[in-house]
C-alpha cells in the first residue's frame, strides 16, 4: 500500500474536468485507489466520489494506492496532481 | 466489503456551534432566544449530554459539567426566585465564570430576575422552550446523539426496495449504479449513489443518506452524469433510509462457494451494528434486479415471521422422520409423492 499527501495547486481546484481525468487514469489500473480530505475518504475510481470532496486550491489530500500495480499507478497519479492537472 | 471497511476511518463531529444548534432546533423544539445579543460565533457545544445545574446554582460547583447544555427546569427557576438577591447574584456570577455553551429554560418559565442581565454580560446565549423538561430533554438528547454519532463514508449504491434499505457494494465498474437505475425504473427509490454516508442512530440502527452536494445525481458509465430526481420524479428518491441488507456484488468465481440454502445467516458489523450481508455472484445475462427485489421481499417475509429456508428445513426433517417410522416395503420401491395426488379433469 502506498500513501502520499498531495496539495491542490491549480486555481480552479479539483473541478469536473480534472475529476474526470483522474477517474480515467484510475480505471486503467487494477489497484484500489482512495482519496481522503479531512478524514473524508472516497473511492478514487468514482467520479461522483472524487467531486464530492470539492477540493479547492491549497487543500491537502491523501492518496492511497493498494494493489498489484500500485507503484506505477501512484507514480502517474501523483505527477498528475503535482502538475496541477495540466492547468498551471 | 471487509477490505473496504478495514481502510475506512470513522468520522465524528468534535463540536457544533450554538448558532447551528439554534437554527436547527428553534422550529423543531420550539426554542426562542431571549437574550438580547447575537449568539457569539465561538460558542460551541462539545458534549452530547445535557445537564441540570441545580446543585451548581446552590453554590456547589465540584464536578460541575459546565461544557454541557444547561437546562433550567421548574426546580432551578423556582430556587433562583426563592433565594435572596445577594445569593442569586453570587451563585450566578460563579456559574457564569465557567464557559457554559448556552442555557435553556423549559416549560415556558420566565427568566428569574438578574439571569438575563448576567447571561448578556457574560455572553452566554439564553433560550426558552414551551416543552416541559422531560419531554424537551428527550428531544434534545436525540438531536445531539445524532449530531455526535459515528459516521463512515462508503462507496456503493443505496436503494429503498419495497421499504427495505439495500446497500450495494462491490468493485468499481461492476454495475452498482446500473442496478440502482434498473430498480428506480421499476418504481423503487434511490437514496444515494457512489457516496453513501452511514451514521449510527441509537445503538442498533444504521442510517444512510447521500451528501448535500451530490443528492440524487449519479454517473452512468458511457452516459455521464444524470439527475434521477429530474428524470424519474419525486417518487424515485428519498433522503434517508435505515440500512437493512448489504448486497455485495462480485463476478462469479468458480472456486468460491456461495450460499445455497439461506440457513446460515451472515451478518457484517458496521459501526458496531449488525447488518445482514449477502454476497451475490453476477455474470452476463443474469437478471440481478429481480433477484434483488426477491432479497427485499424475502427479508420482509422473515421480518414478519416466515423464514422459507427454516420452513423447508422443518418440512424435510419431518418427512425423513416419517420415512423412518414407516414400514419398509419389502420390494424396496420408493414412491415420489406429487403435490396433487389425484389429477382430476384439468388437462388443459
């Protein structure tokens, strides 16, 4: 299991477009993927779940990856968060 | 399901503000604000119990649970009226030197002299209700119990099927939302999809609802986001439901054994509440919706005292017992008994 804290850096936050991109990346991997914000944890493979967090710029999220391909999965996803979902 | 539960953190509110408490409760429990000032935003309630400060008002402050909502019933009011002004002011000053969240006077009593002035001076909100103390305490306790209840957030779909709360869990993409949609189409009611918030109500009841952001929006893969309420109307939704059965969906696995009789009741503990747990194997072409409706109806039958698996078990035992007592046919021929021994003339 890999756990990593990330910060939302883009101005618009984790809105619909990034949320949809996140679940599309997640769907390509077998491992389970959870995102939590202030103890509120959702399944990172569900777009409704990801959007429920309504994460704004500056908020801190914990990403959890658990499964056979967690290393590659975590690598791609963390980069995507650090790049501000390509919106910087 | 068990994997999911292992990773989940329990959430519990640490406090509610007095302002929030007042807004939620003023109409519900007939509470009126009688202090002249606005409620200070830093006033919070951190304890789910309430306190009647009779002894404190008489000057005994050892073990005074000042963090609880302070209820002034007939006794407290009458006592404050009877004692001398000097004692009253002395005791109330001491009382207000503790950081009490708020005071509620019950039974439509008027505030005794000096109480309102001192409450205003110390910035403690003062309320009043027309309900008598016991009844009011019951209402408030239930409200606070709910506010401070343990909660978890689960990934799943939650539907009311014939009045039974069925919570579907399973891997992402297995078809939980599609089953929910199919059920809605057949007249059942959606509570929440994808993100389900479960709270413990009392000690033995688990309640579920969606989130205020998502309400009855759901995602259908390939389609996108839809709003169930606007498509199917008011009869297709509800905001809260008791969770009665958890149905875990998984792809049919040849190496697994699945429940065949229904005699071995399986339960799962969520927030320490026992919930019936059914593992349902799915494969293409299997009509899950109908099976799910039968799960709900069978649960209802059991609730009203008819357990099909048990009834059948008894029937079989009785038959075996009869066979044992029966004289054996020396020719060793076993007869199969039809439901109807004699087909009369109904041949169509």
